[in-house]
C-alpha cells in the first residue's frame, strides 16, 4: 500500500487499473463508476451551488469518467451540457458504456469546436493520462475555450494537455482551479510547467484492494515540512561545535564576493559548528564585517587550499568562483580532496567542461547548468525534469538537486524527491548560493548526501515561503536567514 507522500507515473496507474479490474472480475467499469461518483461528490463539496455544469469530454476513459459525473449531475436535477470535439465518438468500451448511461439519464454529447456555453462550473475530462505530445487541433481548441471561460474549472485526474509523468506542456493545457486525481498522485503535477495548471491537487483513492498494489512502486516522493523532524532531531544538551561539522566555503572571485558570503552565512544559520571561507583577498574585510563568525582566508596568487582542507569536514565550492585560472586551481584541489562536496554555480560549469564522476558529492544545478552538464538544451531539461535529474545522478555518480519550481532531488539507487516548498519571489540572484550553504551545513551535521540535499532544498523553500508572507516581489536571499534558523529547529514546532 502506498504512503501519503508517494507519487506515481502513468505506467503504475495503468497497472493498478488492470490489476484492480482483474480482481473485480470486470472490464474496469466498477473503477470508472467509482471515479465518476467520487468526482460528483467532490464537485458537490466545493461547488455545491453550481446549477449549470459544462463537462468537456474526450473519447477515451478520462472522458468516460466525465460522462459518469454528468449522469449523476443530471439525475440530481442540474443543468448539464456535455461537449466533445467535432466527430466525437467513444473510443473504448468503457467510454461507450458511460455514454449509454448518460443517454439513459436524459443527456447526450454535443459536438462543438469552441465557444463553451454559459456555466457555473466547467469539468475537464478531455485527455487524461498518457499525453506525451501536443494535443490535436480539435482538442487544443477546446482547451483554449476552457481557459477563456469565466467559470472555475475542475480537472479530472490530470489537466488536459499536461504530461502527468514529466510535468511538461507541449501545447495548450487547461488551467484548473482544482484537480481530482484518481487512485494515485501523479508525479508530473508537482514540478515545472505543470504547477501553473493543476491548482489545488486532491486525491480520490477509490478503495483499491490491497492485492492490486502488488509490484507497483512509487516513481517519486513528495517532500513536505513534516519530513524535517526525522532528519533534524533536537541536539544533545552536552553538544559541542565539533559535533556539527566544519564547512569550508570556496568562491568569491573578483566582482562576485557576495555569493560566497551568502553561502557561508547560510551554513551558520543552518547549524554548522564551524565555517571557514576561502576567497579573494579583496573580499576579506567585507566578509569579516558581514559574517564575523566565519574564519576568513585570503587566497590570491597560486592559491593553496591544503591547510584549510585538512581541517574541514565538508567543502562547498562554486558560488562566485568564476572560470579563470584561479578558479581552475581551486576546483582541481577541491575535486581531489576526498571531502564530501557540494558543487554549485561555476564549479558546475568547470565540471561540465571536463566531466568526471564525483561519488558522494551533491550537485545543485539550475536548468541551464544541468543542460551543460548533460550536453543538451535547457528546454530538454525542463521537458523532463525527472529524467534529467536521474541522468545527471547516473552520469556523475552523485546526488543532484535540479533547482526550479518543484525542485527534483535524485541520487544513485534512490527514489526521486520532489520538494513542495518555494515561491516565485525566490527567482533572484543569490538564492542558489544560500541553498549551497544550507546543504553543506546539513551534510556536516552527519546527514547522508541524499537526505542532506532533499532536506536542504526543503528548508530553503520553506524559509522562502515564510519570508514571502510580506510579498514575494522584492524578496532577497538575506530575508530567508531568520526563518531558516527557525525552520532548522522543527522540534520547537515552528510550522
């Protein structure tokens, strides 16, 4: 049986459909009936006063779910209009049976290319699961008509036009106020472009028999605030600074000193026992003023990290590093140090230029950096964020945090994590540097690489959400530092 945080791909959903129907001894009608009824009850819960209901249906089983809902609405005395694209006809035996049920309830499917009628609610039952390309022109026109209609939209299972596995949008896609998923939560609705389309996501599990889950595995897990307590327990009363590790932050080339300062301050606010900072000499005074708790070291001509590496337990490299000879020298020493690494920014670009495995490291690319690391386009990364994160983890034998809306964390042998935190105000320079420091601090506090990466990304997003209560526009990385400290202490019940 699944956990509440489990997310699934469409192959798992189809397997569950087939195995449940086999256990029920039917062709799937019992499941479709349950889905349509659950959708009708959900509609009554959130739009009880909706008298005029427009249901837009496709020819497949998602359309069949909508037809069952429409039949319930008709029997309840609602004014129901069911629309399909020109030439609509049921494409499955289940959809055919649902259409017959609709006819028995006094309804029919009208065929219309665009311009939906007046309604209090629009139900999207057009495309459903399995879409991996742009909708066909007739479906696209109906999607566009749904999006310009003034009524709220309820999407059944998946907003039409959204790839439920990848979260990508190939053409037009429905923008729903609410989406009711059936049986499982779909991983693609939690990352990337899909976040603009699903609205509030809910689940109708449909009470499957336990045997239906045989052999079905989650494709990802949804990481929310509740996970932090298990990874960030209260400290012992006799704890000392050595228990919480020593992070060395390396970066801050000419003109980019602020980046590594943000990383260093984040390590301290995330609980690192000691923080050292290696940067250009020109930045030492500013660093001491900004972060007096850090041990600041000037590295200019023929820089050598060796004395600092000997004392550190975790090395964070990349913020403001640059790609000149100074940066290359520091990167070479870092990658050969044997220390657990957190690799960001220009260190990722140096890695992309000369790829090599980094076992035990944590890479934190944004989509553009991920594209360089994989030798593909940014659009390809965004088109399949789960696939890109997994490919990076395999290529570099490292844990990867693919940043962005719905950050994805992947690692060798681990089920991907999708981070349920963060907001558009965090799309500003310096936020990634903060994340680097947070993850390095957690790694120094003895979290293994995957957990440090996932917890760090979650803490980062939660602190950003706390800081954005006064408005997302104008949010700065330093605004996250106070809520970050509170979030790092979940035992104090800071929700």
